[in-house]
C-alpha cells in the first residue's frame, strides 16, 4: 500500500494525547475504570475537590447518556471479565511489539521491558481492589507481592507510608511518548509514507467504495482509510455511517525538571490514582479524570492536585507547581462507554476502518491496533480480533 498520513499537527507534538501520557505499556491494564459498585463511589469522588474524578456541570447534560452507559458496563463481575478478556487480546504482547517497533525506528532506548509497580499504603488497601486483580489473574496476568521491607529495598526514595507493592514483570514502559511518536513518524516516512498537514473532515464514498478523504485544502484520492484521530474521531466515523458514543476523559500531567528523587520502577500510587515515571530526566505524574468535553479550557487545579500528591511521595520537589521547573499539560483520552476501542470496518463502506477509542490504554494498545487496522484494510479479518471491538456494537 502507498500510505499517506493526514495529520494537522507536528509529529509527536503536544496536541496529541500520546505526547503527554504516563508512558505505561501495561499489558495488564485490562480493567475498565467503571468497576461493579463504582457508582456508589462517584458522589464521594465528585464531592472531594482533591479527588480523582471531576465533572463540569455545564457539560453534564451532554455527557449523561455516556456516563450512565459507562457505569453500566462494569455493573457485574461477568461483564467486567468479558471486557478484560477482550482487552487482554489487544494488550498482551504490547511491550514486545513496541520494543520491536522502537528497534525498527532506531530508538530502542525509548522502550523498556522491566516491569511496572502498583504501590499501596497497606495490604488491606490492595485487597480493597481484589476484584480487579482476580479478574486480571483469570486473563493470565501474574504478579509479585512486595511487603514493606521489599518495597523499601527496591524503592528507597518512596515515602514510607507506602508499605505494600504489586510488581508486574511482564509490563513495559516508554521513556518519552512524544519522542517515540516522532520517531515512528520519521520511520514511516523513510519507509515511503507521505504526510499531508491537514485536518480530515469527511470522506467521498460512491456506490459503497471510498474515493477520497476530504480536507479544507481539497481531496486526497484513496481507496482505503483508517480513522485514528483520538477523541476527535467521532465526527469522521459518523460521516461513514458509524455512530460511536465517544467522550473525552480529560487527564493532566505535571512534570518536574531537575528532580533528584523518584521511582526506580514506573509506579501507580493507589491512594492518589496517579502514575509517577521518569521521562528522560524529568519526573512526570499523570492522572485525573475530568469530564468537560473537548473545548472547555484546562482547569490547572487538577494538575496541581497531582503535583501536591507527588510531593507527598518523593522529597525535594519545589514547593508549588507554579515553579519554573514544573510544566503542566492537559490531554483527551478518547473513551467509549464500554471501555473497549472501536477497531473494524465502518458501516457505510469496508474501505474505511475505525481505529480509535482506547481510553486509558491507547499507547499500550496502539501497536496491535495498527496491525489489526492494516489487516482489515487489506480485506482480511485479523485472526485474533473479536467482535467485542466491532464499531457495529453501538449501532
Ligand atoms: C494523563 C494521561 C495519562 C495516560 N497514560 C497512559 C499510559 O500510561 N499508557 C497508555 O497506554 N495510555 C495512556 N493514556 C491514554 C493514551 O494517551 C490515549 O489512549 C492515546 O493517546 C490515544 O491515542 P490516539 O492516537 O487515539 O489519540 P491521540 O494521541 O490524541 O492522537 C490523535 C491524533 O489525531 C490527530 N487529529 C485530530 N483530529 C484530526 C483530524 N480531523 N484529521 C487528522 N488528524 C486529526 C491529532 O492531531 C493527533 O495527532 C493516558 C492519557 C492521559 C490523558
């Protein structure tokens, strides 16, 4: 195939959510955020100004149908298991697939395969998440449990209130997602792809066959296309007959230059629901879920919550996120209500394939998604794909 990438922004630029994410290649992240009983916790999270979830009231009427479906998708353990089993097929090989891509793109140092860590204040706190870990175990995820002494030995900079760790050896991480995306774009060009700096607006389809991608600067003739525009994909999908309920789960990061203490292994703190990870010398904390749509301005207080929590984990960080050493960033997780991406043909034509909606695991799931999209575009159903990912499930 002769490939054209239609992308309005610079390769690896900060407009894309993949630029500022937490760099986890978490093949074990098979649990959608809405667990059974999550609805009971939602009022408490919303009432807590420092909590991990926020909804802008002005956006609530629009988001409500999506939110209700989102909570319903994790209503029972059986539903949760079905989602987890499907996600596992997408994510299982992610660390090695990314490692291979990084080697091909000449940036092997950006992808590491040395495990990921979840830290808890106690074993009891870990056990309060037992359901999620039970479901993970059934998909084949294995882990090591570290007691306080083991955690201290491996993470000497971490505040001692964390007394229990779960180490997932199979998982990997990316040291700089923005640089990784830029390197992949360079690699695509050197392999013959061309890039058009434009925003795709819709498609020209005649007699069920794709003829062109439409942009404000004119048409790009083609006979196959994949829609992978993150949280901005829903309008493009609708123009080829596939209505996908897509919401932005907005998230934030803070990043400190010149930090002297931090994690040895990229880690998620269960109490703050944030990930702390070094990004080529900068200490980054990513997290928060804010439901406010694509256009509302950033609420930097959400990033400051992350920063305040990071300071309780590691010493010697500047007193406020206002410091010149601290950067803040907002991104849009493209999320479907059932926690699974849409990967598969559009309703109006098999020539257009949808490949978006990865929510919290879009970096991890991107390598396998690319393979599946390519197979669909060459007219073959991928052998390990299941209908759980079909865009038609929302029809
Ligand atoms: C704080 C935070 C932390 C996260 N941590 C992780 C993590 O550790 N691991 C993980 O796997 N995931 C993580 N995620 C989720 C992950 O970043 C997303 O799932 C992923 O970026 C989605 O990828 P995407 O390519 O679909 O969308 P994006 O990364 O948003 O990229 C979309 C691209 O489409 C382009 N585009 C938009 N509109 C158009 C158009 N009309 N025409 C052409 N191009 C267009 C954009 O310019 C952009 O380049 C995190 C997200 C956040 C917010």
